[in-house]
């Protein structure tokens, strides 16, 4: 009785490969800019990677930031960086001192009772310098192993051109995410690493769907030029890609809007990565496959494709 809502109409014939050069150039430029931002101004490393103390407070009433900073400064735990988030009663405090867990908790709890009665410690994390270095190293190792595993999986499931296309696109996606972190100053901690690894998995899944349809159409349309075949495959999977991305966005968006400070950064990274990962499946991964597979996947039509005028 009610016709289902279709985000993408059936039978679309969008010629995505017309923008292959523009997509690759824009992507490369954004990735280069992201790498520059990685060094200057750099990332906002959290307590997991720098060590120190992070305290999230819910005060009984709104307080002046200067008064909160002075109160923490009197604890002898180093300089305090204080900022408000969410409501006027929510305060996030960062201390660069690697104190013992129990000592820091006791000192902060006593100060809170004395100067801000009714306040609540919602989160208190203490990480030493040695632990932070190990976490940073393990985070890089996890990301590198994930990319390597993706390359091996795609290589065995498809041809090597597909594997290079996926891994090359993932590297561009990850570098853009790094630039996003540097630009927005979102805290880079283990939650951020987990978000990046989730994006790698999501992006790979989306690209495998497109590549799998391309592989099926290579067998089905043996005389179709590779450029037209890639456009056809993208159009055939476009509805699934848009619906999946929108579903994930709708589930993550509430976390970005009403989530706490520890969750909001994670959610924003996921949202950015979904947008980048979905668009890169069309405008980055597919053009890379077109350039690498023109001779290998369509050897009989390679000469005709080169002779055809560029549009």
C-alpha cells in the first residue's frame, strides 16, 4: 500500500569515471595537506599517548574557569588546562603530571569537596609516560597490521590490481582522517585509534562490494570497455552504498550530538570517515583500478580504450 522510499532510483547511468582525474587530484591534494598538518600544528594527543591526568567534572553550579584552574593548580599536580563542554556545569581538566592513581584521586576528591561541594568526578584517568609510549607504539602497529591484512585478503580474493587499489585508497582515507583530527583538535587517544580501525573495516567492506560487482560484470560483459563496465558496476551498487552509509550515520549522529566528551570525538571521527570512505570507493578506488587494470583486465580492448577521445 505504501511504496518504499528509494534513496537512489533504479537504473541510474551516472558516468562517474568522467571525474576520475579530478577525484584523484583532489584526494592527493587533501592527503598532502593532511600530512603537512600532522607536523604543523600537529595532533592533539590525549592522555593515552602523552601521559598525565584527565578529570571530567560535573559541578553543582556553573563556576568561573579561572577559579577551577586555580583550585587544581594548588594541588601540586602541574599546570592545569581547564575547558567547559556540554553544559556550563561540565568541566574537563588536563594535568601533565604522571601521579599515582590513588594519590591523584584522593587529592582531587578532597579539593572538590572543599571548594566545590556537590561536585561529581565523572571520569578520572591517570596514565604514566612509559604506558603512553607503549600505547602509541601499539596503536601504530595495529593500524599497520590492519592495512597489511587488507592487502593480503584483497590480493588473494581478487587480482593484485584490486589489492593495490584498496590499500592505496585506504592510505588516502587514513591521511585525510589525520588531517581532520589536526584541524578540529579532537583528542587523539585509544578511542580515536579504535575509530580509525573501524573506518578501515567499513571502507574495505564498501570497496569489496563495488569490486565484487566489477568482477562479476567482467565475466558477464566480456566485450564492454573497462571504463563503461566500472561505471555500470558503481551504478548497480549505488543504492546499497548510500543506504548503508546513511544507516550508519543515523546511528552515530546521536552520539556526536548528545554524547559525552569521551564519546563525541569517537563519533565525529566515524562520521567523517564514513563520508570519506563512501566517496573514495567511487572516485578513488575505481579510477585506480581503471588505470591499473586497463591492460590486464581488458587486454583485447586496451588499445581501443587508449585511442578513444577523453571525455
